[in-house]
């Protein structure tokens, strides 16, 4: 009797787990489907940003920025450094406007990002708080290397050391011809992304200190029309004009810029 009841429970558990995963799969497919957009859709979103956010008159609240960042930290880590080899990109130090734009693109299903969606819907994250966290993240300065300390010294502070390590970039060198990559970078990317890959204060993201795997993934999306690289020249086929080898070399060079 007990055994039978038990097996009914198991069966019930199994079928509901199965139907839940089917539902999750359906939802995922639906979201990917919705992520198809026209160039015009994207341009519309970009132009909407200025109407949605009044950056100039925003009264920055650091505590709210810090509080919201705890949510982001679930994936992007405490200091916005990202992780899992770029599955979660670095977001610390990105331009405020760029962060706002990308979050709105995610919200509007114009840039695919299923894991993040539920955390940034407007009812979860009102625009005022989104501005606070964008400014908060923009202000985080990550270190390029750990300071030299004597870990055997009596006053060595293990906790402080751990916190420092969490705010120190560790982007490995990517494979490729760095010298060749530097030439291409200087000629083709520097004018917008900056001499040291630092991005700008407006809406051009940094490339230095970003995970190579993540950058590759984004270039794939630009090539496949899932993202728009240059709204002023939407029909451009910028990345298609480079060979795989050239792109590899540029990314190899970029991976040296945070050292
Ligand atoms: C559940 C995991 C998760 C959480 C929580 C999360 N994100 Fe993300 N986020 C991602 C993933 C995954 C990507 C990369 C998407 C891709 O590969 O294109 C991303 C990308 C981004 C990007 C684009 C970075 C770039 O260089 O283009 C921004 C900006 C961003 N997240 C901001 C935030 C903010 C702000 C929060 C907190 C309010 C947050 N994220 C919370 C998973 C998450
Ligand atoms: C005309 C200015 C311009 C030039 C030149 C340019 N970029 Fe960009 N790039 C941008 C802007 C603006 C964005 C942000 C696009 C957006 O809003 O989604 C961007 C985004 C990117 C991203 C996505 C970064 C992220 O965090 O998601 C990558 C990767 C990238 N560019 C690589 C390159 C490389 C490599 C070159 C040179 C071969 C290059 N770009 C040249 C303006 C430029």
C-alpha cells in the first residue's frame, strides 16, 4: 500500500517536472523567436533611451545602486567583473548610457538574453533604480593586478586580500598574432573604442578587460544580425569585411590591453 502510494507520488513528480521543463523550453523558444527584430526596431529603441531616461536631472542614490547591484552580482559578481569565462560579461566601468541601452534592448527582446530578463523587467527594476545601478557600475574601478603583499606577515588581512582579488581582472591572453592585431586595431577600432580599448563616456563600450569568449560571441551576433554595431550606419557589414584570422588577431591584441 505504502509502496503504491509512493510510486504514485514519484510518477506525479516526474510528470510535473517533465511538463515544467517542456513549458520552460516553449518559453525559451518563444523568447528567441521574439528576439528577431528589424534594424528599424533597434534604431527606435536607441532613440527612445533619451526620452525614457532623464540622466541630466537624475539625483544619484549610491545606496540604491549598491542594493540593486546585489541582484546583478548573482551573475556578474560583486564588483561587476563577470565570470564563467565570459558567459557573464564584465559590466564594471561600462558607460552609463550603454548600460541603460543594453538593458532596454534586453527588456524589449531586441537583444537576446534569457537569463537576465526576469531581473530587469520594469516592474522588477524601475527606470530610476536602473539609472542608479548603471552609475554605480560605471564608477567601479577594477584593478589590473594584485598588489604585492607578504601573505605570511602577522598583520596580513586575508579578507581584504580576497576582496581585492574579486576586483582584479584576470583576462587570459588570447591566441593570435598580437602585432598584426595591433595594426588592425589601430586602424579599424581605435577611433571609437579608444587607444587602450577603454571605450568612451557616451555609448561605446570598453573592450580591454572584457572576456575574449564574450567578445567573440558578440561579433558572431553582429555578423548574424542579432545585434547592431553602428546605428549611424545600420547597413554596414563591418565585421564581415574581416577574415576569421584578422578578428582572432585583433582579439589577441585586445586581450593584452588590460595587462
Ligand atoms: C541571471 C544572470 C544575470 C543577472 C542576474 C544579470 N545579468 Fe546582465 N547579463 C547576463 C548575461 C548572460 C549577459 C550576456 C548576454 C550575451 O551573451 O549577450 C549579460 C549582459 C549584460 C550587459 C551587457 C554587457 C555588454 O558588454 O554588452 C549588461 C549591461 C548587463 N548584463 C547588466 C546587468 C545589470 C545592471 C544587472 C542587474 C540589474 C544584471 N545585468 C543582472 C546575465 C545576468
Ligand atoms: C564607428 C565606431 C566604432 C568602430 C570603428 C568600432 N566599434 Fe565596436 N562598437 C561601437 C559601438 C557604438 C558599440 C556598442 C553597440 C551597441 O550599442 O550595441 C560597439 C560594440 C562592440 C562590441 C560589443 C562589446 C560588448 O561589450 O558587448 C565589440 C566586440 C566591438 N564593438 C568590437 C569592435 C572591433 C573589434 C572593432 C575594430 C575591428 C570595432 N568594434 C570598431 C563602435 C565602434
